[in-house]
């Protein structure tokens, strides 16, 4: 049988035996595709919760470092003690910021998973910011410790052996 070109189905032979060109028309070209519904598996929720708990663990670690520094320098009223107290306050503030960030990212991911949206669930900026923060924290604590050792001349006696 010979097919005729007409307004049948979308690119397929219609019941009348005609072929459609509706897919070439501008009104159908700009149509949005139907939303993709993905299957939600429990492991996605668990992965999101594990990530949230890991962020909380790091926040508690940073807060603990700040609290420890305050406890160590409570009686030290020198310039070094004040510097460490300010540093400890900064650690505590960073800890609170990371807790709020972790809660926001967790709820964002949970909302995407519940709505079954296909998309990118990763967080490109948070882990890098956390890594940079940890490097700055530990290098600052190390440099303050070295400066106190040099100020007390303890490091020169250890190096020289006098």
C-alpha cells in the first residue's frame, strides 16, 4: 500500500494510512518535554542523611577545637591569650555557620528527592569551603603555637640543646 502524507499521528502511520508531519511544525517543536519522574530509592535518603551527619560531625569538631582553645587560654591575659580567644570565637562562629549550611543543604536535597526531580544533587562549593577552613584553622593554631614557643625561647633550647 502506498502512504499519503497528511495530518495523522505524530510521525507514524495513522489509522487512515497517512503519515504526519506534525513533529516538524513550530508549535510542537517548542513544547517542553514531559517532566522526568525518577524512581526514588531509600538509599538516596540514607546517603543524604549520612552526608548531613558527616557535616554535623565536622561542625562539632571545629566547635570542640574552639572550646578547647578557650579552656587552655582562660588564665592567659597576654596578647597571645587574647589572640587565641578571638580565634576560638571565630571557630565557634564557623561551627554554627557550617551547622546551618548542613541543615539547608540536607533539606534542599530531601525536597528534591521527595519531589522525584532528576537533577544534580551534589554540592560543589561546600566541601571545598570546609577544606579551606580546616587548613586555615590548623595552620593558624600551629603558627600561634610556634610563636608562643619562640616567645618563651623554648624552641631554641630544644634545637640548640643548651
